[in-house]
C-alpha cells in the first residue's frame, strides 16, 4: 500500500504538470504509459474535491480572531473592564487598500459593532496582523457616546481622488446612538475633509446604512468636485443618495431593494441561518465622459441582480417623494445559482462577485447577458471562500487593477459555533490580469460593449411621478 500522504503528493505532482480540468488529459497520459495513466485516474478519483478547489487568489492575511493595538495598557484594561473589548467577538466585514509610492501599502478593514466588545470599528492592518484604529483610537473609544467619532462602520470606499469614504451607521446593535454620517478623509494627510450627517427624513428606525459606492464625474482630469455617494440601506430597504457638491442627500425606495423571503435561508459548510437582508451588494459601471453610469445592485437575501441608470437616482426631487418610477429600475431575467454578498466592477466592465454555495468567486462581463452561462469561475474553496462580504477592485502604483476580497466563516458567527481554534477570517488578493488569464470573461462578442444587457432591459427616458405601494399609501 502506498502511504496516504505519498499518494496525495503524487496527485499534486501530476496536477502541477497537467490541467486537471481538461478531459483530454486522459488521452495525453496514455501516451506516457499505462502506469501513469492509472495513477492519474486514481488521483482524479481520490482527490476530486481538489479539482473544485482551484484558487487563483493569494491569502494576504488570515486570523482565527482579531487582535487590536491600544494606545497603552490602561486603555486596553479599561476597554476590557467596560466590555468595550471582548476578545473573539470582533468580525471583519470589508476591506480596501491604499497603494502608496515610496511607502508601504495600507490595508483597511471594517469591524461593525453588531454588539458590545468591538474596541475599534475601522482600522488598518499592521505588520503583525493587528488592527490599528483609523485615523486614531480617540475616534473609536466613545462607543456611541460621542457622535463626532465613529460609531459603527460596515463598509468603506476609496475613490480615484485618494479620498477614503466611510459610512458610519451610528448604531450599536439595534440602538441608534448617533445619526448616520458619511465622512471623507484625505489619504495623503489622513485628515477629515468632509462630513455629512444624514437628515432624519432620509432614514427609518430599522435603517442600517452599510455599503457606499462613490461616483466621481470629472469634467476634466483631476476634477473631483462633482461627486455622488450611493449607500445601501440593508434593513430599511432603500438607497441613500448623497450629492457631495451641494451637501445634501435624499432617500430612494423601490421594490427591488427588499429581500426575497424564499432566499432568506443561507447554508454554508453544512450550517444554516436565516437573514432577511435587503440591498447590500452594489457596483458602478466604468465612467465614460459624457455618458451615464449604471448602478448594479442586489439584496443579500436574493439571487437576482438589478440595474438602474444613475441619472434616475441623482434627482433631488426625491427630497419630496422617495419612490422611484417602477419602470426605471430593471431586474435581469436570469438569476445566480445562490445568494451573493459584495460585488465590484473593473474598468473594463467586468463584474466580480461571490457565491455562497459553493463558496466561490466568479466574474461576469457586462458586455454579455447576465446569465449563469456567462459566469466564469475565478476561485472556489469550501473552507476559505465561505462568505465574501468585502470585495474591491484596487488600482496599484503601476496602474494595474487588483481584486481584494475579505471572506469569513459568517455562518459560524450567526449560529454561535465560531471558535478561535480555526481560521475564521481571510483577506485574498491577486492582480486581475493574472486572475483573468485565459478566462472567457475577457472575450465578449466583438460587437458588444460594457452595459450591453443593461441597455436592453433599462427603459430609456424617465417619467417623474407619484408611485405608491400598498393600501397604506392611500390612507
């Protein structure tokens, strides 16, 4: 008998020589002799799950549980005493990256305050993997008692103007300690350059603002004045639109921002939980001078993808009535095979997203129909890619685009089975040209361009009127 480890070593050796996903590998091996043919056949049989575990992403950081840097031991002791810090309770949700010329790149992560025990809600990752509060610890230690600081941050976005946009939900657990606020920091100086406190008319009691995407619409190179921020309200089932230049925001509502009850149960790695979250994943189409952009979005509890022209929601008439013309937002006819959380789109109009089952990362070229037949696998791993809650396309110093993803064993968080004896959180990354090497995602039909399917299903023109849902609207 060949020892088990030796058998797997032989499998891995062969897999490095041949593409295990090509069926004609069998024919090729026959030419090298019958013994090797049977060895390859054995490898395919005993290691078949490994074929599905192909992963073109590198793990940059991983944790069993998060550790934090405190200003001093007194601050740490105080946080422990007040249960502002409960080791093992912090769950990272989002990631973003700043590449700097002549300096180390910075990895940012968010740690929302789902409950007590999170000393820092947003920070950078140091060389030892610890979380360092951003911009400093004083912004976080208030735990909701100082609305000038940061209360709870789910996701962030870095724009092409080197500004870091932070959506502070203002909630700890279900308690709204502070009004939601949008902040922008200049990453060259780490100074606050903009703050917008959301008006109470733009959110409801259940509201939880979690995903910002930034739409910079320059009139000339380097112009950053005309900026809009779109923010998903995952529990209030709406969208916040922020006009930065005029420092005003409004709420937008539509049926597609709601969850789908039939998609509210999630099963990951054999553990199931229910979560009726609405709009969460959002991505903007590439900016083209003189053209409008598409905002793609979906609810967490759904398998559909929706799209709207940003000119529809960049309309301050929603200050009076937040309801969008039902015909102005479209749903793609076909669906994903399972739920998805975060998504992002690169400069070429290729969307990246995760799937819950199987745990995996996929790409779709928006110059093709939104359909599973046009989704192509980037990576799949039932252990390391379980819940892709953060996903960003990042430009590096050389101008290359990179894909950064934060994954977690979120099902263990929801079921209470999470423990520090195994890796629970990971940050993955790779350059997009490497990820997409030989991928069909890079080869759409020659006569089609990004936004092809969106242009077909989204109605041209927009009639602004009064639209109501439900009998309560007429009372």
